[in-house]
């Protein structure tokens, strides 16, 4: 039509009609090199929606056993402050943990105990989801229950369902690569992460 200016297509700057990615901190409760839970945690970036990015939490392996006397005498170890800072910087937490004697691994619980003593403890209001893998029938379900109790006490905002509980783990991971190969478990992880992204956005208004 005469006198009509041609249409101009421009890319929208970030934040205008685009969705900001959610930064997820992955915390693995196992320190074992061949851990099925570490392998499960490595699947998250491959199975998550495009709106999520993942980074690994600093290791808690070198944190001393929590002792209030040590805290009073020396303050907080650098390993604790680095762990807490990483939690604060994340939009959400994905905790992937084995079950030891029907409960949480001691190293993970120790890290939680240290971080919870900080003046500005990092868990309050933080969305979190949990996954577990184990060789037995219950797949770490009891550890998940204990972890939910522990972190509820420091005001974590738990994502409920879908749950990810990988039972009989040796049958569901490739023996050579530790890649998750069971389609049912893969679908379960995808469904949880899709729901978790929506939950975080609802909580944060993003």
C-alpha cells in the first residue's frame, strides 16, 4: 500500500518477552567417585527444560565436623562460606543424595549444620527439590524424608511432586558410563525438573 513504511523486525533485548534462565545449584550427598547419585545429578542438565542452568556446589568434603567451640574460636571455615555463598547465588537447589542407614549422609548433614549457623543462613526461602538413587527397593526414600525434615527447619521451600526415587540403581545405569538408561526413570526426572522450574518461577515471580 502506497505510503506505508516497511515492517522492521528487531530482536527483543533480554527481559522483554524472554524468560530469564533459572540458576540451579546441584548438591550431591555422595563423595564416592562411582556414585549412582553423582551420576543421577549429571543427568539434570541433559533432561531439564531450556529455562534452567546448572552448576555444581563446592565440595563439603573438607569441612570439619561441626563444633560450636570451634566456631566461637575460629569462625567459619572458608569451605563453609563458599558453600553458603553458592546456595545464596542460586535460584533453586537440586539435592541428589544416597541413603545411609535410613538417613542422610553424615557429610551432607554436617554441611547443613555449619551453614545453618551463619548469621545470614542461606536456605531461608530457597526453592529445593530432591532426588535419590539406591540399590534397594525404596531407592533412598527414607533419606529424602529425613532431608525434608532437616531443611524445613531452616525454611527451605520444598518442591513436592513429582518425586525422583531411583530404586535398584545398578539395573538402571549403564555399567561402563554410569549414564541413566532406564526410560521410566528418565521420564520421571524430566517431569520433576519441568515442574520444579515452574515452582521456582512462581516463588520468585520470574
